[in-house]
C-alpha cells in the first residue's frame, strides 16, 4: 500500500514547479497597447505631416525681361523705414499668371510716412493704354497687404504691365519707391473643371501646380485671413514664397499678413 506514495510526491513536485514557471515574471503575457514605430531620419523621428495642401509650384518659362520686385535706390530723403524695402510678391521673372479679371496683387509694405500709395496698370503693347489707376491710403504698420482689382479689369489672353509706388513726396516723384511687374490673364477649361470640385486647400495646390501665381497666392492668403493661427497654412505660405523661381528669403516670407480690414483704403480724390 506504500508503493503509490512516490507517484503522489512526484505529482506534487511537478505541479509546484510548473505553477512557478507560469507565474514567473519573465513568462507572463501582458496585454500592451499597440504602438507605431516611426521611421527615423538622421536619428530623429520622422515628422508627421498634417493633411491638407502640400504646395509645389511649377512656374511657366520666363517671358520677357524681369522688371523690379524691389525699388531701385533713390537719392535724398525717404519716407520708408530704414533697412526695409517695398516688395512685390511675384516670381523672379516678374510675370504672374491669373485666370480672373480681378486678381489681387500682394505687396510687403514697410513702415512709412507716405502721402499715399498708387497702383497703375497698362496694356503691355505699343499703345500702353492705362486700364486702371488708383491711389490708396497708406497702411499704418509694416506687413503684407493685398490690393483687390475691380471686376473685369483684365481681359482674357491680354498681358499687362503694372507699377505700384509709395508716394513719399507729391512734389518730387524721384523720391517714390516703385516696384513693377507683368500680369497675364488666360483661360484653362480643364483646370476650371477641377477647381469647381476642389476645396480651397486643394485649389491652392491646383493653382500652384499649374503655375498660376496670383490665384495660388490669393487663395492661400484668404485661407490665412479666415484661419490666422493655423500654423500649417503659415508654413504653406512660406513654402510658396521661397519656392524655386520665387526665392524670397525666409525673413520676408515670415512677414505678417495684414488683415483685410486693415488693408489700405481707396482714396476717393484720385
């Protein structure tokens, strides 16, 4: 009757050892939250890009001779703050395309004590007929402003030259700060069909990819007006202004965009 005892002892011993193995910390299976392994670049986690526009500008070949995005040097006194330049936000070629008859032109205007600002648009042909001329009240602080043209100012397939000036002295035009450029309106039915179905963010991408500078910049500016604290829109703005063929420095690209309500107002006594 004593023979079965060794089997019982062995069973107790085996059970104790097996139970200890299961409970050992090195073998406990603990449910862990799923984690995502981020790819690394130069040893750092890859930054996640938020959904939205990723601006890639494709400018058309340069046509004609570049004009002036910044003013030429002037002699004598000036009404503009030291080390700040009036700057037209246009490509290096000074040619900007648009699909609309009333585009918006954007400029960085430094602090100034000007009497007024003036925009003149003329046909870019032999007659040079003026199609628009308007004076504006100067802005009170430095920043990027938009000048909205009236409806149907530009005709389809017509090229125009324009100049925008800070009038420092009404008696001495040589003191004016002047920038110049060229703008052309054209039609693209295929692009218009895509734009009709696109969100504002997608329109920025479509315009930029088609090389339509003025419409891309204006669409993005309007998004920034509506969402002034959106860092992604700000980054897209800086990317557009520093893109190949535009290549403003980062300092200019980071200048504040003045709200529309603070933009220069029309002067009625033109």
